[in-house]
């Protein structure tokens, strides 16, 4: 930052030709909602947005990435079966 004019205000001076291009970006959620925002990327795909996030909707939803939920349930069933056998 450096002083600007006789008023004594400080102004941030940005360097030229080092900043990425800023685009109008379309964000697409897995639930189908789309938003337009500004970003350095041309398009974004997200898994959860404000329309489908449990905090905002009040509904609990299991988001399974890579079969983790099924693996956990299988493991839990095996543990439960072992405990019942003992």
C-alpha cells in the first residue's frame, strides 16, 4: 500500500499481469441445483449445497462416497453377530 494524493489515504496497488482471469462460473450440485458465482474456474461441481445440506434443510441424509456406509454397516453386522454368539 502507498499514499494516494494529498488527502493521505492509503490505496492498495495491485501488480499487473500476475492475477488469474476472473470468470462468471456455473456451480452445479449433485442434487441438481445450479448457482452463478464469480471464480477463477469456468465451472464447478459440488456434492452438497444449501438446498440439500442437513444443517439448512433440517433433514438427515447419508452421503455415501466410495461405499463407506455399506462397509461400516457390514462391519457392524459382523461385530453384532459375534457378540450374539458369545
